[in-house]
């Protein structure tokens, strides 16, 4: 087969490829690339491999460059992330397309960023060999999935006793949920995120990510923010991505001083109920870290039932100065503060 590479695939064909593919996810859509393009410190860099015989997409590489530095130091603090992994046509056609795509990816990477990371949202067993041959290595990384097709009672019983107790306590204290309907609500949510990330001394993406998601994905019913309120004050919030029957728990934050109201437990249960009622099939609880390393976030997520899956991540280092640059980048992001 003969292929050509496009850095600007036609939006309609791009969307159709993701929609029709059984493993297509929201991070691979042109709408999410539009969100990325409007986010400070992010740059959308998609590649599509087109079948020369009919012009159809045979493989999609929806990369986003993320950085926290500019100027001459930009290559030292930039990485390429495929938040939903790559998307490849099934069978022999996909194999040949991927074999043609990966060398092009490597050529475009050299000197521009440190490494590429594919955060797989589905099993990639069939594509491991070509990825390894292109210099990528696979690392285990867990996600938690909760089946929303079961009854609400079964969902409730899937919670640990401590999670159920915390949800009841929040309800007794009058905690309520409200869906954000304007940019002021987005700013309120981002303020909660800032408290969490500042406490953890971890860099947080600029607020423009959430503003653009609200503007671009919100009207399509693919993005929402739900806030937990106590006495009319926002004490917690969770941002979700909604696509193809999947409710993905994307970002979350809560006020540590309001811990006695259990906003995190309350909101997770609220979203499970809401997703079930709306007919979603899966609640994707997002990343849960390396299976062999302690991770407090995983401990929290395990309390809500569900099943862990290990789709993992594939990573390739492009820069010979990687170790030094990663160390410098880590120091910078931990010391950086938002205005």
C-alpha cells in the first residue's frame, strides 16, 4: 500500500475515523485538538496517514506538545503527549500504515521536544512490535473503569463501607451539586484545582484549557464541570469528558479546609448516579498510577468499586540530554506558581 502524510487532515474525515473506530476516544477528536490549540503552553500537532488509493485515514497520531518554558529553553521543557493514544485501522492496512507513520513521527521529533508519551485508552497488544521497533518502550499504568449499566443499587453496594459512610455524611450536612453554566463557574473550579496542585507542588495547566473545553466541547455535550456546594460555597469540583458512552473523570479538586463535608466522595457518587441515569456505559476514573508503586489517588479510587485495567503507556526519549532536562523541568514545575 502507498500512503501520504497530512499534518492538517480534513476535519470531517478525521472525526469520522474516530467515530467509526471501536477504540476511538475524545482525546483523538478534532474538537479536542481545537481545545489544545487554544490552551496556553499547548500546541496541537496531529498527523494522519492517508491511504493513497482512496484518501481515507489509515492511522492517526493526535499529538499535543506541552511546555512550561519558552524561547531557547523550550526544547528542554517540552514533551509530546497523546492523551488518548494513537488510532490505527485494524488488520493488515493498519500494520502497514503504522510502519509508515512511525518513522515520520521520529523525524519530526528530533530536537523539538524531550520525549513522546502515548497514554493508551485501549489495549495495544497488536501494535507493540512496531512501537518497540521504532524505539518506544511500554510501561504499566492502571486505569479504573466502573460499569454504569448495572443497577444503581449495585453501584452503591460497589462502594466501600467508608465511601458510603462519607457520602451519607455529606448528604446529611446539606452538600449539594450544581453543574457549571458559565465561565465564572469555570474560574471557581480552577481556583479549587489551584489549591490542590499548589499543595502537592505540581504544575497545573493554564485555565485556558478549561475555558476552551467549556467553549468548544460544552455545546456538544462533551464536557461538564460539577461543583459541590456547602452553605452556598463551592468546596469541590470535578470536570468530566463525555464521549461515545464513556464518562471520563478528567480533573478534580477540593478545598482541604472543607474535608469534613467529604466533597470528593459526594461528587464521585453523584456522577455515578448521573451517568447511570443518562445511559452512559462506563465511568472512566482515569489514571491510577504504576501498579507496583504506592499511589494515594489509586487508594481513593479503589473505594468506589470497578475494575482496574492496565493499558499502560508507551514512551520514547528523543533527546540525548533527556535526564538533565527532565531534572531541570521537574524543579521548575514544582517551584512555579500561578498568579
